């Protein structure tokens, strides 16, 4: 077993690679964070400058060092240097042995199964390498595509938390909760 924040993960499957985000990824990262359509279903707002996105890369490193969040670049195995999305592992609760995951894909790569493959890789890593017990994800109720990604990865729909979070530029939002337990691995 490896502690979640002992070493920065590199997760590889036959289709996707999840790896550390570097300054050399600035153009693809900016493409993602500057697209308003990506922010329809996630908190935060569009980034308008490469300088802002470059600073974020430094914050990704800081957040990992503090044991707060792991940001991973999602790449296709045939193009490991080109980020097509971002995955997050955050809100680690050691007492419950639980984490929350999130993901966003560059709009040019929507509907290609990349998010599904990335979530599958994260789940495998968290259960088998880190021995996490519960993985959860929050999705806006109207985000049908993200619901499908989690359902394909055998997450269990737990319900909607009504008016449960405040998101900048959105106000108070409802969030659907999905989870998968380590014990679910063979049951589902």
C-alpha cells in the first residue's frame, strides 16, 4: 500500500496516461481552462490568460505537497505529451479512508470515452495501490454525460444533495452524489 501523498502518481493503462502536469503543458491546459463550455458543470470560472494558468501549475505542485489535492493531466497513450483533460483526487479523509474525484476533458475530445477510461484508471489506482475504501464524485444533476461516466465505472448513485454548495458565478447548486466502495469491486 502507498499513502496517497507519498509520491506523485503516474497511472498508465493501454488507452490513457494520467501524469503530473508540467509547465510545458501550458498551451493544452490553457485550451481547457479558457473554454467557457467546460465550466458549465464545474465550479470556478474561465481563465483569461496563460499567466494565470501557469500560476495554477505551481499551485498544483503546492497542493500535492500539502496533501490537499492531486491534479493529473489526462493523456492518450499514443500522445503522452499532449494533455486532453484533467483529473483531480481531493478531500482525502484519512479516518473514513475516502477521497473525492473530479475530471474535465478538452471539448475537442468529448464523447470519445476518455473520461470513462480516466475514471477507470483512477479507481484501479486508488483501490489497488492506495487501498482507499470509498471513492466519491459530485455531479450537477443536469450533467448527463458525467452521470454516464460514473455509471459505466460502476459507481452507485446515492441521491441529490439539494442546495448543498456555493459555486462562484453559479450561486448555490444541487449536486448528485455517486460512490464506489472497495468492497463493491467484485459485487457490481
